[in-house]
């Protein structure tokens, strides 16, 4: 019939051509909608290579809060938590005590030292120096590749906890006597200390500030070395009997067990004086207190005064 033509075999029908054209046009429109900068682009579509903005503002803020703060730029101050103040106040005290006394505190975090105006004056240490003698022995044994046996450690325990003089003399001889004190002066960087004229341990001279330095030297591992420092400090926390007095008695009972100590007490007949000395190691500090007074006043007077001096420089609590 005129005006109509039948599709030849293998030729696509008009309907199929229309369907293909519609699909192609749809694909073009979708592509234009996603193309950056296209007038048909959706406002919500992400830009290629750039992540889309989060839909939840609260979630985004929470995510930002978990990010680390930016590092300060050159010249900008670095903020850090304010360190907890020491339990002691840097102030001069005037107590009604017979004889001579001095005290010093060392901040283990900074190395700063403060104390009485006479904190550089010296007195004989008596048994306080035993903490160094044991430390020197343990460090040198480790440096020589030796481990003290149980009997030797038991002797060291008696020297520290009970202030055993006989065992202290044996240890002192084994570490070279006066040579050991010279190592203390060098290793602990003391400024006022000196070896006794007779070379004995009891008449070693320290000042209150050098006593605090000795405490820091023990606490930071220089004295006993890395292997034995914890053991020694733990033993000093367990001082008992007549030697348990002084600095840590000024603290609440719960804190006393955490404070390591070594004290010295002796009657000096030559000088007709009592020499009482106190060393303590706290978590962030060390302290030295030394007193001298007439021999007839007995030991307990000086033992109480070590505590009184400490109480006088403690910061108020509450």
C-alpha cells in the first residue's frame, strides 16, 4: 500500500530506535546532573575528589572534639598542667629550740632546693650515711656482674631497717671506706660534704641540703643503680624500731608508709653534743633535717625536733 514500508530483515524497527534514543537521552541527563559546574548539577552532589559535608552537625562537632589540638607554632607558649605544689613552704622559721638546727627540701621534678639560711652548714651524719653505704655496695656489685646472695641482702636489710652498726662497718670496709664517701660526693654532686678525718662512716659530714641531695641520688637511681634502687627505697620505707622518727612522723598516718627514711643519732662525747639527723624521700621531694644540742638532753629531744621542724614548714592542708 502507498505511504508505508515494511522493515527489511535485519533492520531495527522504529519502536526499538525510539527506545534506544530515550535511554541515551536519560544517560546524558544523568551525566549532566553529576558533572561539576553543570547547570543541572544537584546541590547535594559531591564534588569529585572532595568528600561531601556531613549531614549531622552534632556528629561533625563530636568528631572534631576527638581530634588532637594543633601543635603550637614557633614562639607560641606550650601549655602544660600546673604541677602539684610540694607539701612544704619555702619560708624561714624561728623555733624555740636549744642548740643548732638546719633543714632543706629538694624538688625531685626540677632539682630546685630551698631551706634554712644555714642549710649549707655541716654536721656529722651518724647512721644516716648507712643508706649510702648499702647503695654503694649494691651498685658496685651490679657493675661487677655480681648478685648479692640472700645472706648479704639480709645483712643489708638489717643495716637499713634496724641500723645495725656491726654489719654497716663490714659493708663500709668492703666498699673502700673513705673512697666510698668520695664517690658519694662525686656521684651525688654534693657541695658541702667531706670525708671524716679518721675515715669512719659515722663522722662523715653532710649539710642539710647535701642530705636532700643524697635522698635525690638514691631516689633517681644514681646511688644504687637501676637494678637495686627500688629494693633499697622499699627497705627505707620499712625502717622500724628506734630509727623510725622524724620527718615522716609529721605526715598523716596513711602517707607515712609511702615515705622512705634513714635517720642517724649519736652522742658525741668529744664535743659533748647530741647529733640527730633525718633523711626522707617522698614522691616528688626529698628532705634533710639536722640538729645538734647539749649531750645531757638525750636522744628523744632531737628526735622530736626533727618532726617539729618538718611540721613548721609543711603547707596547711584543707
